[in-house]
């Protein structure tokens, strides 16, 4: 079973920030939080990941709470092309490189 | 730099037949995983290959098997196809660093759509 909980759907106005929450209350100390998104009929696209500190790249920002039990993915200026299912994943770690356990994700609809 | 590539993109098979799907990992990657995604569901992990051996396996029957070649490319084989095997099959690749438990990003291909009729 997935170790994360996300709202099933969210709406966001075009040009506004989209804040996608994720709960991962049972995360272990050496597990990373990964975010992927999947646009309809395409393969999942890597967005960002982090362990403890907040992270930012050209696509998004990741805010992880101090207790690491939850995180928020921020798309600073959402566009219509950001409409997708967003998956928050806690990386199952072992010496074999780890596998990803996907939950149901959040379906983000960006509206004009 | 080519990403993860998969073939074919779409195919239709009949119940009972066998299918082979192919994957080339992202340049420099040595570990390949396969996922099955049914309509409306998140991807489900099938298995992972490293050094031409199956290293991890999800909850899938023995009808699902795989292979990794010396050039790190991989195949997924499904025997005795069932209607329920209709899904998007995703290949993902990463670099394995022995002793490092996490942090290597996993990249996905665009998938192979399999329809069983």
C-alpha cells in the first residue's frame, strides 16, 4: 500500500499558484519524498524530490514540514498544461535502488 | 540525450496469446523496472532488473517475466494473456549505486498500450 495520502482532486486558476498537499505520517528517516505527474495517456514525469530541506527547481518547489509527516508541492504560476494527475511518493529504499509505490494521486485541473 | 524509450506504443492481442514489450533505458542508466497501469489507477510495480537479474518483484503472477540484456535494455513478457492484462505498461530506469539506499531519480518512458480482446 502507498504510504501517502492526497486529496483526489483540486482546481486552480491559470496564473495562480497551485499548492498540492501530501500526508506521509509513517515516513522513515532515510526515505525521500518524490513528486511525479502524469498527463493523460503519457508516462509519469519526474518533478522534484527531497529528504528534509525545502527544494526548488525550474518546475516547482517542495516544502517538507519539520517533522517530515507532510509536504506541499507548489507550482508557482500554473498553466493549462499543468493539468495532470500528481503523485506524491515515499521512496521505498534498499540496496536494490528502490521501487515506487503509487497511490491514487491528485487530479489537478487548471482552469482559464 | 535520449530518455527511456519503449516499443511498441500500441498493440492488440487475443486472450491466451503471448506478448513481448521492449525498453531501452535512459543513457547511463543500468537498472530497469516495469509497471502496469490499469485505466484510472496508479502504476503498479511488476519487477526490477539489474545486472541481468530480477532483483525485486511485485505481486504479479509468473505469467509475467522479464529479461535484461548486457546493454541494459529490457523486455517484459506476458504469457497466456487475460482480458485483465489490458493496461499501459511503463518502463522506468535509474542508476543503481550499491550501498546508497535512496535518492537516484527514476525516469519513465511513455509506455506501451496493450489491449487484450
